[in-house]
C-alpha cells in the first residue's frame, strides 16, 4: 500500500541529493523510465511488487537491467527502497520528485483540454499567454474532449479557466437562474 508521506520523504532526500550533484533532470528521466515500465509492463510490475521474490534477487536483477541506463544516484535510491520494502512507493516517489522539481523551478503543471486538436504553433502561443497571465513557467499536458463543443479549459493548481462553449453556456445558465431567483 503506497503512502504519500513516505514517498515525499524519499523524494525529498533524492531531490536534495540530485540538486547538490546537478543531476536533477537525469534522475527525473530515470524515474520516468522506471515508472513507465511499471505502468506498461504487468510482468515487470508483478516482479517488482511481488512479496514472494527475495530482496537480493530483486536488487540483482534491477541492477542488471538499469545499472548502465540510470544514474548511480537513481540506482542507489532503488536499492534503498527495495531493501526497506518500499517498492510500492516508486511511482509515488517519482510523482513527488516531479512536484519538488517544479516547485524549485517555479513551474506550474497545467492540463489544457480542447474540443479539437491544437497545432504546435497554437500550443506555443497559448502557453506563452498563460505564462504571462500566471507569471510562472507552464508545463502542460494537452487533452482532447469533444464534449466541450468548442474552446478550451485550462486547469492548474486549484484553478480552472473555462473558455469552452459548454462552460460558457453553463455559466450563463447559472447567471440566468440566479437573476430569476433574485426577482422573486
């Protein structure tokens, strides 16, 4: 069972060490690769998470798999997590690590949902406008949702900027309902 407090502590230790050795991006890339394997390869996930596989066997196999592909720091973090029986925290550690890196860089993660595909030039213009509006660097994930009818919706932190037709119609409906109730 994953525990976000434990994942946060591991991520903080890993991030501060990576920062002091100037390998923050490399460690994040390593973690993304490992998590990608965990999420997309059920056999690998079963091997790593399974309680019936011995710690030493897991460590030996992961060292064979990753020692020449990941930084020494990432490999050491994996070893420690396996030795402490925290293999179910790997995904949480990656998520917390990315959060710490964004906080350090002053970046914000945003989910931008549109009714239609947005070309690269439009994406760049939108990100530039958002960065000016928010005052921070934006790391965005673009999604497609045809139920929006048109326009876009931007979600970041605790905020949602809804410029979709559906959102505008919903807002208009609520305003009309409020005005009608006010008249009675």
